[in-house]
C-alpha cells in the first residue's frame, strides 16, 4: 500500500485535485492514512485540501464534482475544522433547495444533472452520507437514500444482479451476444454501497435494503471472478477485452468483498479466499517502483487498453482494497 501510495503522490497525473479522478484516489489515500498513520498521508491530504481551498469542482449537480468531498469529510471527522465541510454543505443545501426531476435517461444536455449513470453512485452518495454523519442533518441522508434507490430502480438488472452503465446500454450486447456490464462501473457501485452502509443507522428501514443489494451483487461478482483472481473489463464477455485483467474494477471488488467479510455481511469461508485471490492479482499489477498497471483509462464501457496504463482512481481502489485486506488478515489471526 505504501509503495503504491507514494508512487502515485510522486506522479499525480494532470487531473485536477478537485475532480473525480483524483477524488477517487484521495478516498483510497484516506483509507491508507488509517492503516498507515505514520506514513505522512494525513499531511498530504491536508496539503491537497488546502490547495483546493476546500472547494468542490464547479458543476453543481454533477456527481463527479462532489467526489473529492469524501476526503474532506474524512479529514473533518479527525480534525473538526469547519472549513473542510463548508463547500460540501453549501453544495448539498443548494441541491436540496433546487432539486432536479427524476428523468434518468442518459440523453440530452442534462444527462449528468442526476445520478443517471452507475459511476455516480460512488461519486456522490458516500459524500451525502458522510455529511449527514458530520452534521446530524437528516435531510442529507434522506436525499441520498431516495435518489440512490431511484437510480437503482432504473439501472439495476434484477436478473443479472448487475448495473447497466446508463440507459444507452439497455439494449447493447457484447460480441458473444450477452448484455454489456462494465467491470469498473459495477465496481463503482459495489464499493459505493460499502462506503454508504456504515452511515445509514442500523434501525433505518433503508439499511437492510442496502445490505441485501450488497449481498446480491457480491454473490454475482464472485461468480464472475477470473481464474487468476481478477476481473476483465467486461463481466459477461471477458474474452472480448485485452488484457484479461483490469485492476481498477478488481480493486473495487477486492475492497467490497473484504469489507463485507469484515462487517459480517458476507460468509468468511466463501468470500475471504476470493478477496485474497483478488489482492494477489492486484499485487501482480504493481511494478517494483510502485506504479499500479492494468488500469483501464477513463471510459464508460468494456474495451481493450494498454496493460501499462495507470490512472489515479486505480491506485485509489487498490488502497481501499488494501485497507480491508489488512483488517481481514488481522481478524484471521
């Protein structure tokens, strides 16, 4: 974890630190900070937050532009500096006062003004849930729950227990004739559920619904795990993409499966070996210097890519995974 985190901090890419690409990395770095508290990651996160002025990216309704708020809220939980939550609070209060309608069709100029694509369920809901935890304002949690399930009702395929990326994929098929289910897209969702559940009160009616959806997806994802422990960019047609292993989706699945075991939501005997196999597959993607390879570039569908590719959200998924693998191994002693 330290090798990957240090390499990524030293090679930050050209993506702005208030955007979702870096925001997903910062989510992982926040997890690494809790596992490796003496590694300097807290200071690194503070420096990035200060450099951003604790602001979010500019698109008010776009889920991606709220992703970095998760790292701010993680820092706030530790440091209690109100500057860290002010922009997130202002953004969410505006959205509550000026909500959009429920049209989730992924066409037209407003297609990203709602949570109308599956990636959005990682980008925005965990921030709304954390803001509820930080402030006690139930309106933030209610908004998150209501809109999460609207998106789920629209994009979730109940027969496959997987999410379509968006409405433009409802009728598309892979070369083998099966439906198109993107690995990282479903990784965004499953990891996103894991990052929401802890902030939904145990007695809330939505809590068992989230837990059931998590178990359903985890079981399906486990069935689709490749023989080497990882997942291809395409879940139902792994042979259609090269390379066969895609590390960002694999990282999110590794994180979610290990987290589920650690929380008692998934059977240890069944899922711990799958999480550990996924971790070993991820380790095979790390160069001696610490670069995480096999990360599919920014996209929306399964496709081939250069196996040497890396993008910050891949290391973010890796660090989230590593944090839960550490807990899994510790609890097994």
